[in-house]
């Protein structure tokens, strides 16, 4: 696991919010590791995916982030609902 996935850290740290299509996680995972190894603080929703309030937690994390890093792929644009994937 890379970066910050704990929703309790959202208010305590400066970080980059990472946005990606869940179907692309395996491809994105390597880059997340490189960012974390370089000391770049990142937040992504891997740990909150199964939580009932995942939408609220992700929105809060997005609002509190310093910047957003988006990973886009063909799958992003061909998903039934790309904004929730």
C-alpha cells in the first residue's frame, strides 16, 4: 500500500489527491509506488472503497488536497460512469 489511504489523515496533512479508474489500478500501482518512494505525499481511495461513506470521504480528501494527479486511459472514457470508477 502506498501513500495515505486513512481518512483520519485528511485534515492533518498536505497531499496530492490521486484520481484513477479502478480498472486501471494495477497499471497505476507502480506509479503510486514511485511517487511514494520519492517522498511525494499522496492520497487515494483504495482503503475506503468498501466503506458506506466512500463518496463523502473521497470528496473531503479532494477538497483538502493541495493538487490532483489524474490517470486517464481508454477505460476511463468507456466506463458506464467514469466519474465513479
